């Protein structure tokens, strides 16, 4: 039982860090093999369109932002915020029916999210369920690449056996339970309590005041994992947003989050908690990388302790796949959608 190849699952996928997309800037990005131009209009709004100009195919990231639209570098055709061509320098007559393929984007928690789907978004960008609708802070902990499929990175967060062997978490501390929330969303929660196997765990037991060892992860569209851990008086939040790279690997962002407390003291607490969350993430990343670099993932001989991994694989298989995202040759579909001749009156 393996993961197969991209295409992506329908849903939100990270496109860029918000801070890397300045007002008036346009960037080339590639998400799931599809080439795109991501830009921020002079109105501050991020927008995303297919990369190639519908006139002759120049990459629109070579162009420049004008107002809320884009002008192609090559022959200067201009496309408004709605994607429609509204000016062709070499043509006096009115332009019609030439339009860029636009994609819905949303900004949240310091990331620009791209909707991969046939129609308009049908759900909100990823966030752990306990932070939904709450004011919050976020900072980017790391941007990284791995040599394995994105799902291999994501499923690692619920691979119960490896916590014991790679990260030295006692077996009795982690007893994971899975729950399906929506077709694109499933949740894994720990039901185990900190054991008394060492002074460290006895210390953690005191911190948790008799609670279960909080470890929860919300998965969205098999592309993003939102983790909550820590005792109830010091919740830590981490997000792993992952997408496939053109060479068959994975690239991702790690974001630390916190509910926004008021005042300077509140901000200090928030950043301290996000710092601890980042350290926890770094601790659990150690040891996995050499596996990610060489693994040929296939769950051939599952045992009961693999049930969370098995559930993840089944969840991926049940996802709405974005087959339209690439054609059968692995090429973006946008060119065939556009008129090839003159499209002006
Ligand atoms: S290729 Fe873009 S205007 Fe000609
Ligand atoms: Fe791990």
C-alpha cells in the first residue's frame, strides 16, 4: 500500500510565504507540476494565474504588476484583476475573450494559500480546530525540502511505532485515535498519559497535572498537518504545509502559531510558546531525515500498531484528486483552453 504519484488532492496548498511576496511583485511558482505566476497587486491583494501568457506563451512572472493586474513583458498585453485582457498596445480596437486562468488564493497565518480545485473553494484554509476564528500570531520556523513524497513526511507525525524507536517516546504514552471530520479532513488524537518511566516523564506528568499527553493533529487535503501539543495551560501549535516538488520530493513550511494574547506581556508569552513549539518540532525532526532521503514507501506488512498510518493511506486514496491540474503528459492544461488566434474585434 503506497501513495502513488501526484496529482494533488483537491483543497488548499501553500503557495508562498506572505512576507516573500511584496506589494507590486510577481513571482514564478510551481505547485504540483503546474507553473503559475503569483503576484501582489498595488492594492495589497495576492492573486494567482496560470504562468503562460494567452498571446504567445511568455511567462507572466517576467511581466510587471499594474494596479491590481499584470502586464506581460513580451508584447505588453495587460490583464486586469479579473484576468481579462484590457489592453493590447499594438491594437486600437477593443479586446475580447482573452483571459488568464485565475486561481483562488487566501492569506492566513503568514502563508499565501492556493486553492486547487475545479470550482470555487468549498472550505476554508487549514488551521487546527481549536484556533478557528480566534485572533492569533504565526511565525515561519523553517522552509525545507525532503527527498520523499509529501505524504511520507506528513504521515510520519502519526507513525506511532517510530515515536518509540526514533524519538524515544515510551509506548504507553502514545495511543493514537483517528476520527474522520470531513472528506478532506481527519483528526488524530492521543489518549495516552505521560508514564513514570524516567525523571523526565515524571516531570512531564507533573506539568500535565494528570491530563492525557496532548498531541492532536488535524490533516487537511493530505497536504497540511496542524498540530497541537502541550498541557492545557501552555498549548503549543505547529503547522506543516507540504507540497510535491518537480523532482519527486517534498517542500514544506513549518509555522509556529499561538492564540493572540493581549498586551506586551501577552505577546511575550505568545512568542515564548511559539519558540518552545519550534524547538519541539526540531526535536522530532531529528532522526527522520535520513529515512526521508532513502525510503521507498510501501506499507507491505502492516501490524496493529500501524493502524494510524493505514488510516492515513486510506484517507489519501479517498480524496478528491485534482486530475485536471495536469494533463496526461504531466503538462499544465491551461494552453489548450486559450484561443490561439486573434481574439479582438
Ligand atoms: S506573449 Fe504576452 S503579450 Fe505576447
Ligand atoms: Fe518523526
